[in-house]
C-alpha cells in the first residue's frame, strides 16, 4: 500500500484507538512529515525538460567526463540501477518512458512498429488509434500546456499522436545541436505557460553500434552531448528559466559490443535522474525503478491524474 496522507491518518487513528500505544509527540511528528510531503506533491511543475540520450549504459555514463550533467544531477536524484523494459531496444523503451506503460500495454515490441503495422494491439487507444502518451494526458487535462518533441531518429515519433504536440522537429544524419537551440527558443517563447519538452538524440547509440559500447568514440559522444547540455542549462539560467524547471536525464538501454537487445546488466540497466523544485537534493536513489515510471513522475510533477491503463509508479524517494 502506498503511504498517502489518507492512509497515514487511518493507520494513526486505528493505532491510537485500538492499541493506545502511540504517543502524541510521535504522532505529531509523523503527521507533520506526511503533511510536508503532501504539500510538496501538490505544487505543480512550471516546466519539465526531459533530456534523452540513446544507448547510455551505466559504465559509459560513469567513465565519460560529464561535468554539466554531474552538476545538474548533484542538485537532484540519480539512479544508476534503473531497469529498462524488454526487449532492451529503442522504440519499446522510449515509448514506455513516455506512456507510463510497458510493451504489454502499449504494444510497441520492436523498432519496426507503426500504427498500421504491429504485432500486439494496445490495450486502449485514442480516436486515432494511438496509446495515450504523456503528451495526450497533459493536453487533455490542460489544453494550454505547451509540448514539444525534438528528435533525430525517424521511427521515434511513430507511437505518438502528434496533434498533442505544439512543436515537432526532426533532424537527419544524427544531427542534434540545432534541436537544443530550438528547444531553448521554445522554452523562452512559452515561459509564462506550463511546458513539457522532450529533447532526444540517437547519436550516442549510433556511435556504439559503429565503434562498440565503451570504445573511445562512444565515450566521446557522451562527452560531446554533455557540452551541449551545459550550453542549454547556462542559457536557461541567463533567461531566468532554470530555477523553476524540472530536468530529467534518461536513456533507453545500454549495450555490449556493437549491439543491444539482450538481458545483460550492461544492456538492461541505465542511468535515470531528476532535479528541480521539491526534488530531494544529492540523493543516490536505491528505490527499485523502471522505464515505465518516467511518465508517471511527469504527470505527478504537473499534478495530473494517471490513466487507469498505465502501470508506472511514482518513485516516492525522489521528493524532499
């Protein structure tokens, strides 16, 4: 059972009436803690920026020199034990991040999924045939929220209904730097509105396939991305957009040799982090975590109810 404020009060009252062993001071302290958590959870996010790098293994992340990501995540919560869904390939896992559900629910079981070509139907769809994504759920709750999707791998957009996105930008040939500039401009233009931005690059995965995971080239690709992430953060600070923004850093799978898709630890475990208002600071997360929890946390940050069909859970330890 999740320890909500309501559950706490029920347990406290039952314990006081039936057992008579709970002291006033102990109950008051526990109630204050529960109330504090509840207040933190009730504050809606101003904006959430999800930074996604494809194919980042935990060993790769640890070996690469990433001063900007390190500084960002030191202000929040970092997990180095987050499990991805199976299979450990790109489209099922990013779909799981953004739909709060696994392949069993959304039906995206391989990288070849399209709306017209799939093996397993989703358990539910919108009027256009798409499984409900975080973009749809946010827009349904608040049509004024601004959403954007930046990517450079063509198949990535296929599982999502684009009518719930205010800006979509696709770059060819693994280019990604211009999308960082576009994302920044989008955040500036919509600074007065609640905003959700998905900023993704596949180039790190492509380098792994070409040169091998953990090769010098692969490590360098992560370090190059960190430079661009640092530039984005610095510009957001200059525009006074940093302090009230939640950032998430995610990946979809790791890799071994020149591939992935198996069940080894290096393929199935990835870094996962969140920082921003109300998030615990400097915490190394030990709570079990999974790809499907990302969408659930995004909805919680915006204080939007999760669809019944979603299976993700909000990791409670990320909050102060």
